[in-house]
C-alpha cells in the first residue's frame, strides 16, 4: 500500500470491529471509510481506501448537514474533502489534479495507480458542496483544477478520450481509464451530470462545454447499449447490465430527457423500464 495511505487502517476508533466486516462491498465507518472487496477475480483486495467511497461519504455528510444543521456533519464532510485533496496527484506542474486508486482492479486489468472519470467527477461534486457550504475559494480553485483534468487527453494523464465510430470521433470520459476502456455507460453519464452541476453552480463555461460534447456522444452511442429485449448493456463489451444497473441506466435516460428534452432519451427510458 502506498505510503500516503499506509496508516488508513489506524484511523478508526481502535475497537476490534473496525476492520472486521466480512460482507462484500460493506463500508466501515472509520474516520476514513474503507470498503471491503474481499477477493475480486481471484485477487485478494481485502479492505481498501477507495477514493470514490470517501467522496461519497463526504457528499452524504454535506447533505445531512443541509438537512439537519448538525455541525459535526459539516466538519466530517470537510475533513473527508480535505483528505481527498491532500492525497490527489498534481499533474503538468500542478495545472490539474487527478485522484488515483492505490490498488489494482482485476476486472479490467488495471494496475495500482489507475484513475477513472466517475471518481474524479464525484470529488468535483464534493468540492462544489464544500465551496457552497463554506464560501472558501480554495475549494473552488481546487475544483477548477480537478475539472481541468477532463479537458486533458488520457495519454497526457487526464480523462478526455476520443471514442471513434466509423470516421467520426466523440468525447468519452471513461470510468476506467485504460488503452482500451470498457466504455461503461452509467459511469460516463453520472460524470457528465456532476460536471454539468458544477458548471451551472459556478457559471463555468468549460464545464458546460464538456457536458454539451458529452450529450452529443451519448445521443450517438446510447442505441448501442440497447439489448433489444427491455434491458441494457453495462459496457461496450455487451455485458448485460444487472437489474441494479439496468434500473439506474433507465433512470439516467429519464434525467437526460428532462434536461435535454431529446425524445431519444425518453425512448430508452421507456424501453429499459419495462
């Protein structure tokens, strides 16, 4: 485990149950949350500090603070957001920030240090919430550097990928960055939606441009994710989505229709909701 995270397991309350939740994908409630992966494709990952889970818990704490006014939740949210920032990787002389994983991901043959657009966008949303709840410009400045990574090509350490179809190329922000990404649909959509939220909330034209280009890409590729029998594919390898992800992708089609009024998205919402 990277030295940046080597003491994560010691950040709980010290009780014996901190690291003993054998249920797969269960999340500990340590100071820094850990997720239990157990064995994945024959590789024992055990407990890991997954940055997307830290960002999730930060966002949940922000939402709870807004709902209840509990200051401890705000402190928790800011602590986790700061943890993510402190453990991000500056690229191009600090021009942009990237959040990386300190463990491998066997399902897509990703080595330690891999990165993904869904996680990056989840951190962007946490930074937006931190800025909105504190007014501290350092969170906005950090958010802009996290956003910048979506404008940098994957071969230069960013997340901007060109997905080709015939002679045309379209923007794709891969949930799993690799030379041959699986093009997971739901991760790309969620990343785009969070980027749009950031753009609207901060009047950031760069974010809105990324979102607009992403919508063009989705309008082209979404039909390729239709199984033709009331279900959808999870990724470009034609893996049929589980019920959970099929339902999520159906809801995403409805959200996209509400935002764009493009009836193609409504069509696939209705097809995948059957």
